[in-house]
């Protein structure tokens, strides 16, 4: 166990973090055997997360972010699902845990908040019962203790008159309230890691910020590690220490949040950022959508997976897959998988280069900053 | 009561307002459709009447169902004998009231047997899938492919007639139907996010089956249970008619109808009135069951 951990810390590129990471994901891959072939939903993903930090996983639908978070939780144990690589939780390999061990980790060590609070609560069970259910299984408290602690939890997530709410059914609560309840349920057994899979996507814009703030507060109070999965760079901009951008099952760019927004390298990240509508644009400005669709994950073409949609793609991009590298002169922590990264003038002139459809954002003054996109 | 000052600072007004708007308004919706409730209300009333009659038959001020009065034999309806009398002069109204006991017992017990066993098996198959599901579905298909009346008569012929055996036989016949229904619903519910959420909080298979799947399948199953209760009552009636149900002196609806057939020319009411009672009961169960079924279908979507 100990030398296993020593191995990991040598591969860790994060220099300013000397403590043991809470979660290490190493070359992790999830593949599904389907009738149409092998679907590579997650393909060679590596990252790590420290206690009290938040990692943002960003990407469009179908990029593998949900599969990634669910398989970290061990929710995809199925003979049809093939997994490789390692997930280390506090130095312990949790990739191939047995059924009982997995169950003892879920809820107590790791917890999850889901996208849609309308469907992630059992419609026929009272809120209080759903809250105490996990405590009953994991903590072994007496019924009175469970109720007391449930009331405390509900109050801490900002639900007024929690005693009354305990006796209500989910349909009697609003969307924001329900998401607060699911957060309270996730917190019930004091997890060390919280995975929030698009926790605000199904909510009103006005409620989104409240829920994100609540997650932030809970994370800080409990010194948890948190993984915030979203398709919206704006959500993760002000609330994460590090961001991982995924595309077609792979990490295309990974950097500390501030560095990422200072110097976006990957054209996909740039395109994601562009697709956020901004308030200061004149009305009628067309939304910058990313043309085309991600590649089908059962028939991935050679070369860079983003190349067919990339405005800067060259011939090389369609032939060789770019590795995840860093620009050592700028920052070792900022890695990206691109032959012709944005903002670096190494584009070959001449040759059968495809002319960019959209002008590259060469002017740094026009580049959106963390403050500008943060919600 | 919680004091207002105890509320957290960010007890957001927006959430409260949204909650207030989302809450269903019972007054306006009931006003809009109260007239549609009339048939259902009447059915409930009838069922209540039948149930009370069956439960308290011995305490009600009605005549004895077994008192033989040869002088008053084969009478039509009158103030003294509401449904008339049979060929032994027994009061047919009293016999109908006591007959409800047999019918209701058969209906309730057979449905409970089918619902509990079939429901459990179906939920397990629908949630666990895989080999378990294949095996259970295979057994269910085999059971369903038997012609039920033949199987029923064979069971009764083998085990003998009598209330217990009829209940067991009808309950057994219901098992595959409930299993199918429960399996289909458990499959849908097993894919819902709250089941995933339960797994994410460390719930095992048993706890998910019992706490998450079963409570969500139960409303649909019990709505169907009401409908199939009426079927059980009809089948019991048919078996009584064939002389395969309860033994002769005990009154049952099917037995009353069967007994009346030889005297249909003299006293047609002997057959007609118990038939009407049977019909109304079956109709009521169907209407209420159907109503509940539709309600739960809509409810599960929202």
C-alpha cells in the first residue's frame, strides 16, 4: 500500500501539493460492449484531487464525463462494462472493489449529487425517510439521533422549518428545495469526496448560483474534495481550483483554473468558452455554436478527435493523435492535447492548411477572463 | 413550532414562492370535474354497502339465510322477502347478503396471494434482470400458457372444492399476471435516477428492491388488483354455478344463480336479483380499479 502510494506521488505533476491526494485517477478507461461495437466512453483519463479542492470536469453531452463520474463511484460494475486503469481513493485502489466493499464506500466516503432533483428523489418516500435511510445503513445511529441529525442537515442546506419538510413528499417541494434535499442526503454520512454531476443544469438560473454557493460552503466546512461535472465553463470558472476539459472520452486540456482562463491552449476549450452568450454583446449577435457533432465513440477516427470540427485543423491533425503535453516554458501544470495550440504562433504557413473559419483569438485583450465568465 | 427568527438567513423567498405556485390547487380541480366523480362515488358506495353487509350479516336485522319455511316457497319480491324466496322458502335477500362473504373472501384472498407472490417475483426479475429474469420469465410464460379454467377445474378436482382451495387456486392463477406487470414496472423504475442515487448512497440490492422499487410498483399493482378482484368473483360465481365451489348449504352468489335456473319460469327474480348484485359489485370494482390505474399512470409521469 505504502509503496503504491509512493509510486503515485512521483507521477504527480502538481508541485505545490505535497500532501497525499484524496483521489487519483490513472489512465482510466471505461468501455462498453454494444451491438455496434466497443464504445470507448472514457479513454485514458488521468487526474487527481486534493482534500478541500474542487475539480471541474467540463465537456459537452456524450463526452464521457457522466460515465467517468459514475464509474469512479463504482456504479458501473457490470460484466458488459470493461474498465482499465486505476482509481485510488486515499491511496486505496477502488477500481475493482467487491460488492460489499463498494457499498461501504458509497455514501460514507464518496457521495453524489445528481442532475435532476425531480427524478433523483424517490417520489413515494417522505423527505425525512430518504435522509435517514443512508444513516441507518452506514452510521448505526438510534432513530432519534437520525432524525435530529437530519433536521440539522436540512437546516444547514438552507431549508426553512426542516421539521415540517421531513414529513413532506418530494412533489411538495420546489426544484431548488429538492436539490438542497439531495445535497443534504449526500452530506448525511460525512463523505470525503462529493461528485456533483451537472447539479444545476435542471434548475432555474436564479437558483443555480444559490446551489453552487451551497456546494461551495459544504465543501469548505467539511474539507471535502469535490468534482463538479458540467457542460458550462461559466459554472466552474469561479468555483474550482483545477479544470479538466473532456472531449470524446479523453482529456484535451487540463490546467489550474486561473491558468486555463489566462491562456487557453486547446481549440475545443476556446470554442466552449465562445459558446457562452455574453451580456455585453449587442442584441442579435448570433450564438457561437460549435459546428458538427462529436465522433461516434464506437468508431473513432485516427488523429485528433476534435479535428473535424476544429477551425485550425491541419493535415497532421487528421493523421496523428496529439498527446497530452505541457508548454514547460509557461506552466508544467497546464497540459493540452493539440498540435497547434491556440495562442502559440507555430502554425505552419503554406502547405494545404485549412484556413480557420473563425479568426483565432490572437488579441489577448479580447480574451475572456475568469471574472468575466464566472457565475 | 419553529420560530421565525430561527430560519436561516438564505431561506430564500424565491423557493418558497415557487413552492406555493407549484402546489396543486385542490379546490379548482375538484370543481371542474366533480360531476365526473359521480359514477366512481356511486361505485364506492355500493362496494361499501356490500362490504358492510358481508362483515355484519349476522348482526343485521335480516332473516336467517338457512331458515326453511315450505309454506312461503318460491315467492316473488315482497316487503317481507325483498328478493323473494327459494324452493325451500329461504329468504333470498339474506342468502345474497351472506353470499357476499364467500365472494369477497375469494376476491380479497386470491388477489392478495397473487399480488404478494407475483409482485415479489416480478419486481426481483425486473430489477435484477439477467439470468434471474430469464428464469422467472420462462416460468411465468409457462404458467400463462395454461388455459386457466381447465387448470382451475383440475386443481379443484384434485384438491377438492371448498373456500380455501378456491382461494388458493385463484391466487395461484393470478401469480404470473402480477409477475409480468410488476416486472415491467420494476424495469422502468429501476432505470430512474433515484434508484441510481440510492445505489450511490451505498444501498444494497435488497434495500433498493424493498425501499425504492416496491413502493413505486405497489400503486399500479393494487389498482390492477381491484380489477382482477372482480374477475376472481366472477370465476368463483362460475365455479359455484358448476358446483365446484363451497358446499351446498353455504350461500354464495354463483350458487344462488345456479339454484334458480330450474325455477326460472316460476320466479325469474331468483336468478335476476343475485345476478344484478354480482354484476354491480364487479362493475364497481372495475370502475374504481380503472380510475385508480389511470390516476397512477398520470401521476408517475409527473
